[in-house]
C-alpha cells in the first residue's frame, strides 16, 4: 500500500513537475518574445526619430540632419565646436549640404563635394555632424562648418533641390545624395582640397615613422657617390583594395580584380623613372600583398595580417611621393593627397577614370 501510495504520490509529483515545467516553458517563451520584440524595436528600427518626424514635420536643421542626412543618431555625438561662438544668424539664402553614406573615402568625397559646390554656387556649405565628427578626428584644417552652427534655425524643405543642375536661385538649397562625388568641381582647386585634408600631427608623425621603418628594413640601391641630386629615395605608395570590393566590382562593373601583373608592371615603370625607389604597400588584405607583391627587396607591406586603421593607411599613402592603386575612393584620395605621378587600374566606367582624366599626371594601365 505504502509502495502504491508512494508510487501514486510520486506520479502526482511528476504531474505537478510537468505542469511546473510547462509554466516554465511558457514563462521563458514570454520572456523570449519580449526580448525579440524589444530587439526588433531597438536595433532594426533605430530611426525612431524618423517615424516620429512623419507625425511632427521637420522644423529646424537639427531635425533635418537627424531624419534625412545621418545614418545614425547624432544627438550624443561628442563634438568639438568648430568655433567658440554660436552663429548669430541663420542662412539668409540657400545652403549646400549632403547625406552621409559609405566609409572614409566616400565621406571625404561627400565633404569635398559640399566644399566645392559652395565655391561654385556661392551658397553656404554645411556638412552634417555625423560626417564632420569622423573627419575632424583625422584632419586639422576643415573649413566647412557643421550643423552646430545652424541647427536651431527654421528650415523650409520646399526650397531644397537634389542636384546642382536643378538649382536655379540663390534662395534654393541643394541637398546632395549620399556617395556623391563631383571630381570635376572639386579638382578645379586640387591644391586647396589637399590643404583642406591636412592630417593631424599624430598621423603625420606615425606615417613618417612607417616610411622610415620601410627604408630601414627594405633593400634599396645605395646612392652612387658620383651622381648628384637625383639619388634621394623615392617613395611610391601602393593601395591594394580587395576583400568585399572584389564582389562589388563584379556586380557593378562585371570586372575582375587587378592581377599581381598590374602592380608589377606599374612598379617596373617607376623603377625605370627613378634611381632608388621604395614601394610602401597598404591594403585591406595585407596577406595577399605579402604573397603576391613582396618578392622584390624594395617592397614594404605596412602590416602583417590585420590591416592598419584606415586613417593611418591614408596618411601613409599621402606622405609618399607617387602612387599606384587599383580602384576605390580610398586609393583615389591617397593618390590625390600624395600629389605625385599616379598609375591606376584601367576601368573606363569607374570613378578612378573620371578623376584620372582630370589630372595630368595620372595614367591608366591595364
Ligand atoms: C530650374 O529651371 C529649369 C529650367 O531652367 C526648370 O526646368 C526647373 O524646373 C527649375 N527647377 C526648379 C527647382 O525651380
Ligand atoms: C530670398 O529670401 C530672402 C529672405 O528670405 C528674401 O528677402 C528675398 O526677397 C528672396 N529673394 C528671392 C529672389 O526670392
Ligand atoms: C618624398 O617623400 C618623403 C616622405 O614623405 C619626403 O620626405 C620627401 O621630401 C619627398 N620628396 C619630394 C621630392 O617631394
Ligand atoms: C583602357 O580600357 C579601354 C577599354 O577596355 C581601352 O579602350 C583603352 O585603350 C585602355 N587604356 C589603356 C591605357 O590601356
């Protein structure tokens, strides 16, 4: 009896446990559902402000910046003021501004497009803080103000057009789409844009240290005692863009990536021009460069396997005397800022070709 009772009691206990277990599962499922719901809300709809802005219309430039220009929230952007005083007036006529998109090279074009179109049109330039805050960590002399200056000013969205071609009156404003490049306007003042993108001192120091290390650890011909003047070491920066860009090239241009032969032919050209040449390679795929470009004694790949910070890589390219690159906005800027002779991969419909046609010392190579 006891045994049976005990057994029945045990069965009852198991049933209670099962009910408990069911309740636990239900409880866990509820928690999980709540987690999923809050995750979706917080991470998949980060632009809550945009949803709200549909109800409350864009009233001032800060609203506009947040809802239309910047990809992420700019409200808690830590920002160094470009000037110690707030602008005392709002824009009287139109402004030129732009939407944020892409990485460093794209955002440099976005900044430069605003800078150049303001010069061309006479409108006031303003870049959104999300772009400005990124660039001011790297560059010293940015002259274009950001929305801190006009954020509270009222805005009339009816006065905005989306390209310089649609722009007719000085009372109209221009908001350029993300990824805009206006090389024909920007490069009208190429020395000025180089000045605009002057690196902060710590990047200049770091990049010169990399060049010194490259010179110390790579073999280059010793200067001939007899020759004069032309025996200075000539630094040629090489940018090799690979990883995700290979897929992009294929989808967008149906093009294959530049082969090692492209880089070697370009290197041969520079070795034919100068007595002592040192090639300094930066890349998002340094391992590929070690395997494919490093067979010459005068090649220095600036990192082993993990790429450097983009700002440092750009500073290294800019401090070289001449350039070789394949494609991509990053390589284009490296070569513009270096300001020397440039050999680039021949892709006729690519932005590098649009830039290359505007600069007399740039040469395409197959
Ligand atoms: C600007 O002028 C052109 C013709 O000159 C016209 O087609 C276009 O609609 C105008 N754009 C605006 C925004 O007024
Ligand atoms: C432009 O705007 C200013 C101030 O809003 C106004 O005084 C001026 O008349 C406008 N000019 C034109 C051509 O619409
Ligand atoms: C070449 O680049 C090096 C490193 O930045 C620099 O010290 C040198 O002055 C440059 N040479 C010329 C001719 O510009
Ligand atoms: C670049 O490519 C185009 C089209 O493929 C070709 O017509 C042109 O000759 C090439 N340029 C050079 C310098 O190889």
